[in-house]
């Protein structure tokens, strides 16, 4: 079990996230039609707004809006690259609508600098970059200029590693250094080891088993395991049947030091996180 860390706070959209005090819940809203998890809602802004309000009521701390499927093409078929204009058309109206009604902050899952720029203007308070500034050379500048928090996720083509966990840690260290050189505030950097991105099932499980080693980075740690294919391979279940497997990964991730968990099943995972926090961080309500 990881030692509970005190690594300060990060202001995200006017909300203070005190790292180490509890686990924060990021609820996923995919405004796509081809999400790997089967939860893509398309471009219906009304549905997205209702879902965001529902997640907020359930206890989500932040909403993550995604306008392009990031499912690996080697595993899933049917995912095609999304053009800039198409992604903007999906994301920006949704962010505007959500920011008008939510009290919790909005994150946008994108590696495109122009999507990030316009999303921030529309009300997004954080960028979740699944390519850690490697997908668009302008992304680091956009994040630095806007002075918003950013999630840097490890991602690579292929799953060849000399030494898996140290290799991912070193890659994240390089991403952090790149962000700092671009002027990104170090207190606003969150890291994600990238479960399912450039890793096979055994490698994903190893990262989860050794998650406490990532605390050496001294950054808040985000984990996205929800409904992912590793759970499907282990349990032989389709994406919409993976809630119990997701719960297991969330609970063990919290024990390993996760600060934020990115999930589709918000109601269930809020409960899992509360119970896990009571054990890992200590329950003080008597």
C-alpha cells in the first residue's frame, strides 16, 4: 500500500483539489459515436448536459469531455481519425452548455492545440492530453498561456520496453520537463501512466500492481482503467459488463496511490472510492 502523500493543492476551475486528502472522481462524457466503452452519446448537447448534471449529483469532482475515440485500432475496428473541425463541432458546444450549468470543473480530452484553445475559451478548466504534448507542437504553448492544469499521459506506439515501469516513469519525467520548459506551472501538472496505451494486458496489470512506484514523480496521479480491454480479457466480458472489474482496479489503484480515477460508472465508483479511502486514508467520521 502506498504511503499517503502531501503534495499540495491544485486549483481547477475555482475548485481546490487537495492531493492526498481523498480520491477525486472524473466522470467521462464521450461526445462521439464510436467510444470503445459503448457510452458515446454523439453530438446531442442536451443529453451531455443532463449527463453532466447527473454525474455532478452523484459525486463526480470533474467532468472529462472527449470528442475523438482514442481506442487502439489494433484492438478495435471502426475507429477513424477525427478531423479538427469535426472535433470542434462536437466538443465546443458541449463545453459551453456544461459550463453554464455545472459547479464542478470541466476537462477536455484532446491532443489538438486548437481544440484545447477553443475549449478553454468556452469554459474548460483543464486539458487531458493523451499524447503528453507529442501530438501537436502547439499544445504546450496553449496550456502555458492559458495557465490551466494539464494531464500528461504516457503513450507510445508498440509495447516494447527494456524495463516497463522505470521506462514509463522516465518517459513521464521527460514529459514533465518538456512542460516546465514551455512555461507550464509545475503545480498544475498531473500524470497518467496510460493504461491501455502502448501496453499489453500483462503490462497493464504490472503497472497497476506497481503503481506505488509512480509516486516518485511527486505529481498527482490519474488512473483511467474504466471498462478497458484488460478487464475484458481477464473477465471475458464486453465493455458494458465490466463494472465489477473496474471497481477492483479503482480500489487497488487508490491503495497504490491514485489521486484521481477517470470512470464511466460514476455512481458506483464514487462508492468504491469512499470505501477505499476509508481504509487507505483513514475514516474520521464517527
